C-alpha cells in the first residue's frame, strides 16, 4: 500500500520535545495517526528518499534553519520535490516546508521585510481559495499560529495564492494540482506558540514587538488545525495518475 511520507527538516526546542514530542509528532496527532502509520525521512541526515510510486502523499515539516542557508540537504530535497510535484503526489509544506516548495519551483525566499511574525494571527483567504480542494469552505478570515523570520517573497510562476496575513502576503499557496504550502503552523497549539514567543523574546523586542502582548493574544486555532486531517483525507481519496518511468532520480 502507498505510504504517507513525512520529510523532517528540523526539530523543535529540546524542552518541547521532552514535553510534547517533535514537529512530526504534532503533525501526526493532528491527522489522527501514529509513527507506525507513516514513513519518516530526516533529510538533514541525508537519509534516502523512497521511490515516488510507493507514496500516497508527502508532508514537509518546519525547521529552525533557513532556506537561504543553502544546505546541501536543502538543495537535494528541492530537486526531489520538483519531481514529486510533476508526479501529482499530494504535498503539504509547513513553514520551512512551504518556503522549500516555493524555492524548489523557482520562487524567491528571504527575510520578511516586515519583520518576524509570531503569535496567533488572522489569515485572509483569496477568491482563489473558495474552490480549492484543501482550503474551500473555511471561514474568512480564520486564526492560525505563526512563527517565522523568512517568507516567500516571490511566488513560483505556476503557484496560485490562497491566503495572506497582515505581515505576510503569501501565507498559503498551491502549486499545480495538489502541492500546498502554508506559512502558518496548523500543527502548533497555544502552548507551543507561546514557547516560541518566549524563546525569541529578545529578537522580538529588538524589532519593536512586545512578546507579552503576543503571548496574551494567543488563542485556539481549530480551523487551521483541521487542515491536517483534511489533507490526510485528500491523500486517502486522491486517485494519482502514475507513470511507469516515474522513479527516483536524485
């Protein structure tokens, strides 16, 4: 049976790992899955990619690294993802994963000129989102947790914009038929978001943002969180057209 693949591009803070698990655990919890139900590849450790035709879908985690760091594993993963998109494998990229998807397809990623975006923010949907397989039927706007320094500054040519926020014009995109990127964190809860605000309080104050105010404004994000289960439902229901010669070429 085809397998859902999680591409691990980083880890959260050690204290959060000990309390709540890592990024992939939060994603799986949101989907109602366990580690036994999926395949996990840590791309930062140069672990091998599975063959495309063994996959039902792909989720790319967040990371504390930056796409612009130019790590060898980042470039290798970007090349591999381009072919996954061509193969119409459902993909969900989260934060770093969102940026990596855009970068892989010719978009531009760099520091957000508006500064670091942390906390719980309102996500505003575009008209394009109304008919989107993943984002359709969401209320507009809806709250989501955010925690990022870099953003997608220029979309890939084939990308369609689905959502934005006050500090980020490209909060959600879709590339091709079924490769979605979200800058926000559907896997975060209030506790995780507040932990990131606390850890980054000094740099937030330096840009003129009050961390305590951000912390107090954190709230539940049920619609954002529901996107994880909705994506998994798409993965289970999607009829992917495969090509006999569509195999891994790294």
